[in-house]
């Protein structure tokens, strides 16, 4: 198990710069970062000895009188699959620390699960929670939840078009870390309501501040508000357009589209160009995006009406789409050719769901598609409808084989989980089980996989031609890309 997930999960829960660190406590001046690094190393080794050391740390921390230490112990127990101990820690924390971080966070979480409440009702319940769990009792590092709550209430008031309440909450939030995030969420809501004057006034100082930070900051991570620069810019541009400040909006939207390109930024800039009377420029921008990245539905919803508008509704859309598909194919082939590699694929022999041993060597002469995945991996499962469509397309092609290598499962009953998942979803995947206990012996390690899903295309001679991680959910796009890679690998 990679302990980074635990590190991220507990960051907001730890108080101060130093605490009691189990077996590491013997080292004077040990910091949180040093402990996390040590624990990460133990979990990455994934050996009997390293697990035993991690267990010692958890056992020591579990005896601590500090909530934050016990929370960390619970995380370690979970990572070690000591679920009974992790559950005991969780139950014990609620009893030992009735005003602690855990109980408080659960109470706030329940508040925002109640989606049927009005803003005023939520506000009253929040006020009661603040009385029960005073912010001053938890320290600065654990006060973020209060700002989040106020931002959520302000957004609810925005939905109810109560701008006076929005103003009052923005004033309360201004000194808090989540102010930029709150402004972004509120602006999005109010722009949809065409409250452009209010939104522009709210966004302008935030946009200018972020612009200055962006120009002077050498470390983007140290200025967390900068992660919202693109979103704030787009909302600000939208507000300016709504207030007929078209030239200013174009300047801002052109900048964000160039510096932080995205589908949303391209659409926003294209809409601004159209408002300015530059429909042809807008069309060319959108068409270029489609040729480069495929026919995303949101882009196509803007492109085709513009095509008809420019041709006075007299053009043949079917012919245009056929030509467009041809240009998309040319661009994709060119792009993928530049990404092709040629390195010998590591050999493996793994057992499938039926208990049959399947080796890569036995598939020589075929193009082989490997898909490394796990049942807990959301992006893996998101891509599976597209992968099923690709499997269906090559179902009767004797020169192509798909292997779905299940890996990085921590559960003892992972085979049962996999079988249930495949059967419940009616996937016709040929699933192989990777080595789960010793990562050094795993096929996923032999292929240098750092994250899943990872898809590998191996040619008929046993050479890796493509290897990529991540995936989307667009079925047509997945099939198109996998098919193009298979055909390029088939040609050698």
C-alpha cells in the first residue's frame, strides 16, 4: 500500500508541528514529514518485516492520549488490513473525545447531507454547531471546516437570490483561505442567474489579486488560490460579457484559453468571439479543438450550430462531419505515431478467472492489449464501457487479444470481488490475476506502471508500442484511440 493516501487524508487532522511518533519518538526532534516519509517507505516495501514495523508504530500511537495520534494509528491499521483494530480505534475516539475533531467533522458532515433545507434552516443549524464546537477550540490548522460551511451557506443563499446575505457571508469569508473557492462557486451560480453586475463586482478584485500573484509567485503550490485562476477568469469573463464589456471579456478569455487550455476555456472564448461578431473565428477555434482532441459533445454542441449559421442553414452537415472525421483520424494517427515506442515487453504467465494459466509468449503473433486495473479504481471502471466496445469490435479478429490484468488489490477475497464485479456488469473481459502480495514479482511492476488504469499495446513480435495511464469515459473516443493504436501496432 502506498502511504501517501493516508498522508493526504490526515493532513488537516494533525495539530501542531510535532507529536508523539511511536517508534520514531526515540529520535529527538522528529517531525510529521519525517514520520510520513518513514511510513511511506514501510508500506512501499510491502514486506513482512516492513509491515511488522508499521504495526509497531500503530500500536504505540494507539496508546496515545492525543486524538490526532489515534487517528493516525487507525489509518495505519486500515492500511495493514487490521480492520478490527481500526474499527476499535474509531469507536474509541468518539467516546474519548466527544468534542474532538472526529465528532465535530461528523456533525458538520451530517449538516450538509440535508439537501432539502433552506439556506436559513442550514444557517440556524450551523449556528448551533458553532456553539457546541467553538472554532477557537481547535486551532488554525483545523478551522477550515468552518469556512467551508459558511461558503456552502452563502452559495445556498445565492441560489435563493438573497444577495444581501451573500454579501454578509463574503465579508465574513474574506480573511479565510477558502474565500477564492467560495467566490468561484457563488459566481458560477449567479452568472447562471444573469446577475452579472453583482458577479462582476465580486470577482474583479479576486481576479486582479490572482493575476498579480500569478505574475510574482515562483511556487504555485504555496499560493493555493492560484488553482482557481482559470475558473475565476472564466466566470469573470462571463460576467463582463453579460454586462456588454465585450472587448475586456475577450482579452481575459483569450488569455486563459492560451495559458490554461481546456474544453471549457475554448467554448467560453468562442462564445465571446461570436458576441463580438467574429463567428468565423469562433468556428475555426472550435473546429481546431475538435480535430486535435476529438468530438467532445460540449464542443460539437457549439460547433455544428455555428457551421449552419455561417452557411445560412444550407450546408450538408453529413458531408461536413464525414470530412471532419477524416481530419480527426489524420491528426490522431500523426499524434500516435509520434508517441510510438519499441521496447521488449516483459514476459508473464498469470492465471485467469477459470484457473487457466495464460502467458504472453502464447500470444506471440497477435497484437495484445493489456489493461491494468483494480475494482477500487474509479477511472478504470469509468473506461470499461468503452473498453467493452473495443473488445466487441475485435471479437472475431484472430490477430488481436485483450487481457485485463487485475492488480493492486489488498483484499483477501479479491478474486471473489473481481468475479462479482465482472459478472454483475456482464463484461466479457479476459481477466488475469496479478501477483498481489509481493509487488517486486508483480507484472504491473515489471511494466513500470505508476498508476492505473494503464493500457499497453504490444505488437505481434512482442514489443511494447504504446503505454499510457489514465482514461476518460467517452466510449467513442476510447474505441477510436484503442483501434488506431491496434492498427498502427499491427503494421509494426
